[in-house]
C-alpha cells in the first residue's frame, strides 16, 4: 500500500486533499455535508486508490445517512476522479474506491470501555483507602535483636593458630 512506495504516499496525500476540498466546493450535495475523508491508500502500481471516509450523523439516523452518503460518493466517483487527474497532473489517474472507515466508531467504543475501567479503578482506590487489615498490620514474625553488649571482649577467647609455636 502507500507505506511502501514514497510516490504512492505522496499521491495518496494529494488525492485526499483534492477530494476533501472538491466535496465542499464542487459537489454541493447535502448528503455529503458531514463526510470526512480520513485516509487514502494507493496501491504501489498507482492503479487503485482506496478512499476511507467517515460521517458524523444524527442520533438514530446513522445507518441511513451512511447509506445515502455511500451512494452519493459512488455516483460522484467519475467526477472526483477527473478532478483528481486535473489537479494532480497525473498521466494515469487511479480508480477510486470509497470505503467507510469503522475506526472512529470503534475508537468511541474503546474510549467508553476505558472510562468504565477508570471509574472502577477509582472505586477500588476509595475502598482501599477505608480498608483495614483483617489481622495484624504486619503479620510476619521478626527476630528481635538481643540487648546484650557486643563490646564486651573479656569473655571472648582467642586461639593462636600460629604454626611456629608447635614446633
């Protein structure tokens, strides 16, 4: 895809800019009012450009609006391709394939899951703040040091291990 060929990446960025600006300036279709071009990927042979788009819809009407926007984009495919060819100055203009981008919707679902996990973490932190130990605070046994003086050298016998004394 576009990541492997630098020319394909440049053409993909150009196609994205041209299509996004042309949707507002050239098409004037109300069905494309909330459509955003999120990404364009061009094959290495520059034959096909996959145009990923998303749409901000009204609550409860997302599916219908998405279907109408998809139809409008498919109908305007030829006009958009000729605009891309004109503005890009390409000898061969790639075919355009419009694909609805599911990533933003899935990102909202992930954000909701993360918010729920954060809320649960806060509840656990509150319960930990008020928690008390079931038994002793420190249940492990510790050896207590003796109070004997270790400085008392009078009781210690030192043996002489010198080999010279034995002979």
